[in-house]
């Protein structure tokens, strides 16, 4: 990206850059350290205090999730809340508190989002516990256990098997030190370390021990730099939310001319601006303008969407799935491409014994494997043997050589059991190419067989026997290959079934891992992938996103993928029109997870990984995924169904406002009358409709479909309302004063909108079952009670119209219902609306 097109650095980036510059300057102020003394005794107390004073400690802000302030801003400062909030303030200022009922929707909508995200934050913060809470530092000649954040620049750390490296450091001394850097690089094979090598924060010691000198602390460390971009929050892409925001945006642009039009019309209807301002009628004009605005904004749809996502999040939480951002439930249902990390996602991250293939019959070979597996110094691979071969006390060894990744073998010597030689039997266990001699004819068959197994992605090791003792850790001569042992990564038992579900649903799958392509391909075959060959080596991937997309269209399994390449893979797939989900558990996955449409982290993963993910599988069960997809589909399908109700209201509200404004008539509704209409025919029934089961697959085009229904139906309702209201104005009841005549007309308009909206509800609730019929019937009963109960009639300013107006109202409603029915049947045939599945 050129400098002219590179986006300006954010406040967080500027702050981090300044912090790094400050740390670099602080290091220059330190006095030189005697390296011999440092290696022998570590830092002194004074040197540690000096570094802490210069802010060269290892403390890093653990931003596991959005702050409370960020959550409040995201849920309160929305376009929807701002527009309706201003309307609420205006209504309260002019003293019409009865017309402020819509304010409860604003409050409820914001509260649901805040509460849900705060709950997710608390859960995530409890999960974001550093895996290595203690570090072992050499200070003043004594090894001390200290907090990780108290590690300072130049500290000498003592690393042992099982430790996690707390800061980037340079190796000083080793004793068979092997480091697993899969959390950072995705490469699962341990790396042998020698003096002068670098170890990275977040990596783990899997074998041996050593001392290291800290070179980079805090935000300087490799892990911190890798996750700096990932920790910047970005909203999940939600078609429903985007569509609703687009509607609100369009309406907001239209509000200014419509408000001017409506207010002018109300003022003119009151005798003109001068008269209205003089006698105080301007307040009613303002309330009428607010009524038109509230009617045009689908405020209930925003609330219902939040409720639907919130309830889905609660349902998933009971299934051990943490939803960090509500629309993520919808997002996974839209996904058509899932990118899978291997280690920790498809596999459980541990090596298991696969099989044995005996080559020669030499007594005692199983006992030798039992000893190797039970040895305290056994690495992860050798330890797997204990499960298969260790059934009781092991045979005492005369001598042994521990495994070392440089020579790639270990050995143990026992008293002979019938073996030739000087009374001993030596067993060597390790990599075939390091144990056997490729030039020896007796070894070629074993090497060929081991190579063939390795080609299948298995880790093949050889057990060989000799009658000679081990001297100076030199491999004994006259080795006889006895058995080939194969090992594989333990695949999650639910992975194959879950991936089969995605295939059935038309979702494409890609496995991207930092591990060896052959190993990745072997795991992929085990979980149901076909025609993957030996995997694709990502070191051959092009950098251009278009060319990368071409490769991804053909390749399903990729190995040796770097963290930056994982991000590029996600971007390339998105550029080709895919909605991408990414799973992972390591820091190396963080960038890809953040850039994916939906990032899914394992509960056992790194804190930074969980922080940037939309969904966290708390128990690490991959089988939770189909349930998330099903829940997302239910939400999308049902929200789309009820969106027709809300946007129909928006359509007829816009048309009525324009007509009333042009004709200079008083607005036919009060805000409170629109509130009861929205509650009985849209809000309450839509809430229950949104909870019903629905398995319909996601179909793009949400906004197009709902507008194709709501605009024509809304136009029919608007025409009916204007017709009834026109009749009430043309033929007023002579026995009533002007205020009574206006109330008569508003009541007739309210009856019209209530009955027609109830018919729209009945249309969209089909096919009827007992519960749907009961829902529609209950709403009709409540509608009757609004007109029958004196208190509600008074509160909502309603009066039963005269006989003629009542007859006209019923006739217009019947005609309107018939037209709506015809429109629904036409749109259903065209696929614009669909019944539940």
C-alpha cells in the first residue's frame, strides 16, 4: 500500500509508537552489564529497580474485550437512538408525556445490547488468564519465582520443561532445550534451541532446560506486536443491521424536508404561523411532526432484532458458546466458507500412538518401549508409548541417553535377554534416518517403509537393537531394526461429523495450518477431506490477492502458512465474494480471526485470540458449531419475516406524511395512537413470531425482499387511511366541535390502520397452527378492549365514530384487506415472501 493510500494511524497506534520509542530511549540510559556476571548471577536488586523505574518491565494491558465505555458508546450512540432520542426530548419539553411511550423502546434497545455485551465481557475477562502466571528469574545469584509482569529487560530466566516463555529472549545455555512455538507460528514441531538463538514470548518449553536473557519486554515482544492490530475492535458485518441502518439513514435524510413539510402543514391548519405561535398551537404542531417521525422509523424492528440476537446468545451460552457481539449469531448463518486451523481446532494439540509394525523378532522390545514411555525425561511423543506398553514396573536400566532434537534419538541399555554380545541389550529409539544407515543393505527396507508411512502424514520412528554398550552418547554399531512405531495428532472426535454437516449445508471448507503440509493433509483425510494429496506448501503462495484466490479455489489443505498469510487467505476469499468464518486458538490465528467475517476461538486458546473473536467455544467442542448455525438461521429467517411488518409501517408513514404535508392537513394520528398500533399489530406479535423454529437456509437479499413486500402493502394501507381521513374531513359530524371532529377523524384513521395492520400480521403468520391462531386472536381481542375500556379510550384520545363514518371505515378496511391478500399471493409466487420451514 502506498503512503498516499495508507490510512492515518489511529490514536492507539500513535500511543503505541510513542511507547516503543520511549522504551528504546530508556535502554540507552542503562549502564553496560557485565555479561559474565549476568550469566552467573543475573541482575542485582538495584539493576532491577533501575529498569522498573525506566518502565522497562513486562506489564502489558490485557485487553481481552471492549471496555465498558466502548460498549456504552456502541449501543447508545446509534443513528436510531440519536434520532428518536431527540424526538423524545422534544415531546417531553412541550409537556406531552403521554406521547413519549416510544422512549421505552429506545431505552430497552440500548439496554439489551449493553447488558449482553457486558455479560460477554465478564465471561471473556475470566477466561483471559495468562497461561504462565509465574516466571523463574536468576537475581542476586538466586533463582526466584516472580510475577510475569515483573520480568524486566536483561533479566536472566531459567526455563524448564512445561514453562511458558514470558518475554522475547536470547538463549544463554541449554540442556536439550526444545521450544514449541505453535501458539505463535502454527508450526507444531518442537524447535531445538542453542546458545545465541532467540526464544519468543508465548512459546512453551517441551523438553530440556536452559537459561535465557530477556531482550524485549511488554509491548516490544513478538506476541504483543502480532496481536496489536488484532486487538483493535471492528464490528461484525451484519446484513440485517446494515439494512436497518441503511433504512434509518435514508429516512434521516428525508426527515428534514418532511419535518418542514409537516410542521408547515400543521401551522397552516391552525390558521397560519402567526396565529399558531401566538396562541400556543405550535406545540401540537411539534407533537404531530414527532408522530410522523416516530411512525417512519422502524424502531421496533431494531429492538426486536436486538432481542432476537440476545435470546439466541443466551441459548448459545447454555451450550457453552460465548457470543461477544450479538449480530455474530446472524453472521455464522451467512457463512459459505469456513477456514480451519488444524492444531487445537481439528486436533486436540497432542500426539497419540497410532500403530506398530514389527520388522524383526528380538526379545524384550516391548519392555524397552515401556521403559522409554515411562522415563521422566520422555518428550511428548515418547510419553505416548506408556499408554500402550507400560503395564507395570519397568525393567531397571544399566544406562540411558535422553532424547535430543539435534541427534533425534534416545537410547537405553539393559542386561541382555538372550542377545549376543557382551551381556547387554541396547535399544535405540528415534528418527529412522538418524538411527539407521541408508548405505547399509539391511537397513534400506526399514527406511523405505518408514518413508512410506511418513508420506501419509504419520510421524514414523524406529526402534533398533544392538548388543553393544553406548559410549560417549555415540550411536552403537550393528543395529538391527526391530519395529516401526507411528504417531499421529489426536483428532477431535466431533470434527468429522461437524465438517460433514457443513458440507451438507453447502459450506466450503479450507484447512490452513503452520504445520507440515503432509501432516495437515493426513489430518484432513481423517476428518473427511478427499483428493487433498500431500497438501499445498504455503511457501509457494502468491502475494497478490487475486492470484491467491485462484490457488484457494483449487486447494483445500495448506501447510506452512504464516500468520500474515492466514490473514491474506481470508482477504482473498472475501474478495471472491465469500462470507468467511475462521477458527483458531493461537496468537498466530489472531489477525485472520479479526479480518474474517466471523472469528471463532476455542476456550482454551490464547487471550488475544479470544479477544478478537466473535464467538468463543468455551468448552472447545467443535460440535457446537452446527447449533450456532441453526440458531443463526432461525434468527435471520424470523427477523426477515417480521421485518415486513415494521417496514410496512415505515412505508405508509412516509406516504401519509408527504400527503398530509402537501394538503396542509392536521396529522391524522397522535404519537400515543401510533404507539398502541405498533404494539398490538407489530411489536408484541413480532416478538413471539421471532421465537418460532425456522430452518430456512440463508438467502442474500434481505432488504430487497422486505421492501418488495412492505412498499406496495404500505401504499395500500396509506391509501385506505387517507381515504377514511378525507371522508371524515369532507363530511364531519355537525354535532361536534372542531376538536371533536378531529378526534373523530383520528379515531377512524386509527381503526383503519389497526385493522389493516392486523390483517398483514395474519398474512405473514401463515400457515396457521394453534399458537399462531391464538396469537392473532389475542391481538384482535386487545384491539377491541382498547376501544371498549373507558380508561384506554381516554388515554389514547379515541372516540367511536358516527354511523356513516364507521360504515365507510369498515368498507375501506375490507377493500384494503382484499388488495393486500392479492398482493401477498403474487409476491409469494415470485419468491419475495415465504412461509416458515
